[in-house]
C-alpha cells in the first residue's frame, strides 16, 4: 500500500536487450527490472516456490476484493493476455482455471521470474518481454485482455489502451485497473505525508472516473467500479501503523457504504469490444 524499503536480496540478472528508443519507456523498463512488486514482504529466496507463495498470499490479502470481482476460474478454454504480468501471480490463477494464457512485461526480470513460477507450478504459458504500447500480436488475437495496475505506470496510457482494444477479439472482454485520484488512499498519503507504493516510478498517474472512461472510449459496455478499501497493513509499525490499523481502518469500515464507495483506490473497468 505505502512504499517500503525492500529487503537486501539478490535479483536475477535481466537479459541484456536493445534499449528502447523512447527514453521514458526505457526508464520504466530499468525501474521495474529492479523493483519487483511486493518484494518487501518476501522472506524466502527469490525464485523459490516459497517466494511465489508469499507474494500470492500477500497480494490477495491486500487485494481481498480481487477474487470477488475477477473470476479467475471463469475463462477455461479462452485465450487470455495479461499486459504487465509481473512475476505471474494473477496469471497463474487464470492458468489454473483452464485459460490459455499469455503474459507480457517490459521488464526482463519479471518474465524470467514468471517462467520460474509457471515451471514450479507445472503450468504452461506464453511469456514474452514486450512493450504493451506496441504489441507484436495480430489484431483480434485474444478472447480476454487483463491489465491490472499497468496503465498508470506506462508512458502513454492512451496508446496502451488502444493496443488492448486492437488485440482483443470482437465480443471479447477487457478487465483493467488504474488508481483513483479522488480516493481515500491518495488523500491519506498527502495528509500523513507518507509516500504511495512505487511513487518513485518514472511514471505514476492517477485518474478520475471520467478520465478513465475517456481513455477507454473505443470499448463498449464499459463499467467502472471503485474497489479496494482500507484493510490493515503489515508494512508499517509504530504510532502511524497503529493509528492506521486500529483507528482509521475501523472508522472507515463503519461509515455508510454510499459515502465510501466512490473513494476506492482502484478503479476497476470491465468492457467488451
């Protein structure tokens, strides 16, 4: 939730590829080759089964809403693309549910780790280092596209959104998430002067619902629903951690749902082509 210092661990060395022509995208690639998402909670050696299990457990504790709004087992036999797949935590769940999965990421380290994750779980996936703003797939290639927490970190979000639309088959489903600028977490970060997770990334954009709708205008049947409300954090201790967990979270939970619903930190979008 809030930025924390990663443990002193050795990351795998990324494959040395040609630098990207866009300097912002190259900076993004370099950043995410170092900053593995949720790495700060890991205690097991990187790349081990225990490492991936820790990241999965933490992610779905932090994002308790996600299995309730994304049916990971509902795409059996479907071709599914995740853009910005990271180390494959969500993609593994789609694969276990029977989807034929493809994952891409700009960061070589993420794809290397995702391959280890799939190998250790005895699952198959087409995993590639690729720029989500300029994908190498043909038009109308996938039944489902999934981009959870990716558009806000890329150089040209509108361009990536158009690519998601392009590679989706007519009638296919898109599931996407960006951060809500008008949210409880954004306000609390400013009030308490505590940085957001990955606030130091080369790009970190937040959107209003209207702005997100505008970005996704090529899609049809578009629904945007605010999600992710406060849950107790494991990352912070001391006075701030106690106040957050015992006072803020408890108070937020008793407020009328109609008040807090628009303030979710995650804007989840569901759309078709």
